[in-house]
């Protein structure tokens, strides 16, 4: 029984193309994920009396914390933290 060299070549080529396709899709997915995370920013919602403000998140912020932002009425309190 002899093996056809053309069939071996075609099968090898198909395996190489399939592995390149898998490698390309894995690299594309990996490259897509960090760009999505960079677009989002973390913000803090501060309530100052009846006024509500949104500012950039500061390390150590938590819901219920009284912050040092200036307020005309009452003390400013963090009421939410989220990504936008």
C-alpha cells in the first residue's frame, strides 16, 4: 500500500491553514478586550443637598463617605460609584 504524496500535501496544508485561523481569532479577541476596558472611566456621584454632581473617582471613595468637596447646603456625601 502506497501513500499518495499529493494527499499528504493537501492534508498538511489544510492543518496549517486551520491552525493559522485559530491563532488569528485568538489574537483578535485578546486585542479587542483591553481597548474596551480603556474606554470606560470610573466616576463618583456626590450629593450636595439637592444638587447631584459627578466627578472622577478618587482612591478611597465609598458610598456613604463624606467628601471634602465644597457645598452651599449640607455636607457632600458619595451616593454612588460606577463605570461609564
